[in-house]
C-alpha cells in the first residue's frame, strides 16, 4: 500500500502541495524535502552511507597494497618474506586504527550536526561556526550523545542570543469579555 492510497487523494494532495511550497523557499533549494517510501529499500541515511563508503575505500586501499606486496614476494627469499610479512602486519594494524578513528570522527560529527539541528540556529553560517566550536570542545561522546552538550549550548545561547530563534511562546490573545451594563436607578 503506498502513501497515496493510505492518505486518500485529498490529504495526499495537501501533503504534496505543502512539500512543494517548502521546497520553493530559497533556503531549501540545496536540500529539498523529499517524500520517500523506505519499505522499498531505496533510501540510506547520509551518516550510514558515508561511514560505509569510508570503510570500503579503506579496505580497497589495503587490498591494493597487499596485492602489490604479494607480487613482490615472488622474487624474495624466506627471511625477506618473513620480514615483509611483519611489516605488513604492522601496516595493517596502523591503517585499521586510522580507519576506525576516521569513522568515529564521522559519527561524532554527524551526531553533533543532528544535535545542533534541534537548537534553532538562525543561519547556516552561524550553525557552521557553532559546530566548529562545539567539536573543538572535545565533549565526551557516550551512547550517541554528548555529555555536557546542553550546558555548553546554554552558555553559547547566552553569549550569542541573536544567532538563535527566540524560545518565547506567544500567548494566545485573551478573549475579551463584554458585560452589558444595566441601567440602574
């Protein structure tokens, strides 16, 4: 069952019109809202894609380097092969550690971006600047969240209040009550 069948023609048309309206705004030209049916398997989150791409690129490089080394073994003696094997083991451990570090850094960056998305920062430039400052704080990243992030953001909001949308809720206007006076004697 697709979304159009689920919502009905009228409600689907309203949703589609609202998405088109939002995408028509200048700030959404680079990153439009898209309606995707995840059950088809055609959508992968950016974070997951980038992590897997980094991992694949790292493995491809290791495989290419290993193939080159294996070719060079054809003309070596036993002691040379043992020495080279030990060097390759060291190189593999170093490359794997660097790849793991790169993936962890990407996870931290995506988590920080996601956290800052909820902070109602007005401009993309301010968000980029705050993200850079946020990452330089080296806050502890535990269970997908940053320890102390709320305190840090409170301090930033106090320091730069113009960069954030106001959090004041507008109170609905009070209904005025009219009382009809009675003529008195």
